[in-house]
C-alpha cells in the first residue's frame, strides 16, 4: 500500500492549491512538513479489501476520499495549535507561530472547506459522513477542553473525547474507502469498526508517548498534555493511586514540577496499564477483519496495527 503514498501526496498538494500564492504556502505548510498519511492509506486499504481491486492502483475517487479525511485532520491541527499556543508541529514552526493566529485559523478553515468540496464530489453519502465526522471531532475537542485541569476526569469522559477527536477520523477514512470502492454493506460496517477501534488504540499510544518520549522523538514538546491540563489515560491511571500526583496537578505546571509529574506517571504501572487497554482495542480491530479474509487491504491494515505498537516499544519500552 505504501507504493501509493506518492499519489496521495500529489493529491494533497493539489487540493490545497489556491489562486493566492500566500494562502497556498500557508495551507501547504504541514503537508510539506511530512506525515505518515495513515488516514488516506486506510481509505486505499479499505477499498483494496475488494477482490475486484486486488493489485490494482487506487482510483482517483478513493484517493480523493482519503485526502478529504486527511485535510480535516490537518485543519484540526491548525486550530489546535492556536488553542494551545504551540510553537512547533512535526519538528517545524507551527503555522500560528510563523504567520499568526488569524492566518492559522483561516487556513484551517480553508482546509476544511477543501475537504468538504472533495467529499461532495463523491456523493451525498460521503459528504454527509464527512460533515458528521467534523461535528464529532468538534464534540470530542470540546469535551477535552471542558475537562482541562480536572483531576477527577473519568476514564469514560476520556474515551468519549478520543473517540470523537481521533477515532472517528480513522473510522471515516475506512468507511469512505469502502463506500467508494463498492464493497458490500456488511464489509463497509466491519471496516468502519476496524477504523474506530484502531483509532482508539492509536490515540492511547500517542498519549503514552506524550509522557514517555522526548521532544526530539515526538516532534513537539514532551509532556505537552500535562502542561495544558489534558489528563490522558496513563495520567488518569496514575492519579487513581497517587495522592501526591493529585496534589501536584489541577493547575498549570512547568519545569521541575512537570518533571516530577512525568516521573510519577512513568513509575507506577500506569503506562503499562494504558498500553494494555490500547492492545485490547487493537485486538478488537484485528478481529473484525476476519470475515473479510486475507487480501492486500486486510494484510496492510493488520501490519498497521503491528507497527503502532512497534513504534511505542522502539521509543519507550514498556516500564
């Protein structure tokens, strides 16, 4: 599936091209910075689960569907960095740091508009699905903002937020690829469930890395979520058994206090417990692929699950 990455990159750059060269530069900033393009590749993999497309290059419509989801993801990053006052993203200067908040917000809106334009060209079902996904993403982000610095945040609240802000995009990428690829409804639903379960595992792993990896490994400041008061699954698990950590959090921290908090989260089994939960979601994702058999699409999706955990073990072996 990786051989189609160049087709995805070309389609991404074409999608954000504007008559205004300045807007094209800003909108292309994070695309040029790179990325794994997991979401559009998931769309291609889902379409490839059809025996009729085995070994064939993805159609332009399948690529457009995946690119639409990736543009929603990128647009959300532009907006997130404004909210967080982030200075870097993917090892480069963030859009808001380089061009200012107003430009970053408008460029993020432009990416969402282009995503909607691509989806509309693929039919009303895809257009409605993408619009609903943007709504779910916003709901997840608002849920997270409401829980900022809340040491009593529940795991249920955390799971609800990451389903909206992260897992829904993976589910939609798979669903769009399967719809445009002409798969039967039961297979479309199975691939949607795969994307949702994978997305949950993906976000938990990402949250583990935020408290275990370095800034150089992450491409953004380590412990960023703790600084912003976003208490993720490993932090919530640590809070449940560490009153000292509970006394330290609940407010902005930095410097030595941040180091102390990170050490506490890493040292009491919370990271191991969070990764066990991520692995359970990953197992659910793989299980729903079984009825689809073995083909280029399902093989690639299974490999993607394995690579997710290879990443966390390579950066920070389970303590």
